[in-house]
């Protein structure tokens, strides 16, 4: 089922959303100081291309540098990419078949807004219990 959803996702919106992240990544890699943003953007582009079967978790070790970087990212590119996810999600939810894809688009909004300090992992990966 994941493969089928990923193929439908790729055709309807995955390619375009991944292209948006890739363009943001290339722009960010032009300057040396914004290379971490470019790397994060490329990482999210691969996730936006094939999202089903993977999830995003927050790294508990991400510190102040990630927070400051996320604020800069939010202003520069995060808002525009989130608007793309919102628009695409609403349009996909207009059809019955597109509802799961629209929901997946809405789940990508937090990582598009705050990508630093996030890690994309397979959904089958067992996370250690935290006590």
C-alpha cells in the first residue's frame, strides 16, 4: 500500500514539492554560511519525493544553533514551502482518492517550517523508550 501511495503522491504532487525543496537547497548552497540550510532542504526534498513509510522525529540533542537556524529558515524559505504544502493539501483533499495525500501534505508542514534538528527515519524503526 505504501508503494502505491508513494507512486500516486509522486505523480500528483511529490515531484513538484521536491523540486521546490531542491531549488531552495541550491540557493542556500550558493553561500558558505547557508550550506546547512541547503543540506536540510535536500534531505526534506527526498522525503517530499517519497514520504510514505518514513516519519520525522525531533532530535533531543538539537540546541540553540538549530533554534536560531530554524528562525532564519522560517523567514527565508519555510513559510513559502509551508504555503505550498497547505495549497496542495487542500487541493488534494477535494477528491476522495486525494484525502490521504492531502493529510500527508499537512504532516510535512512542521518539517518544512523547522527543518533543523529533525531527522527523517523509516517508520519501522523502533525508537528507544524514554523514561
